[in-house]
C-alpha cells in the first residue's frame, strides 16, 4: 500500500474512532512518574 493512501478500519464507525482518539489523548495526559524504570549500569569493582 502506498503511504499516501489511507484505509479505515472496517469495524470502527466514526463515533467509535472519535471515542478511541479521545481515550488515547486522555491516557497521554496521565503522569507516569518515570515508569517504566530504566536499567542502571552496574560498575564492576576490580
């Protein structure tokens, strides 16, 4: 499929798609406080 062609999901009507977008925008506003934690590099003592 060429990148300039858009297809719609067959199971989503316009209202469901808008609700999904609003939900994802809401989830984006939730503060994660640095989650997931990043691995710390462990220095070897020689």
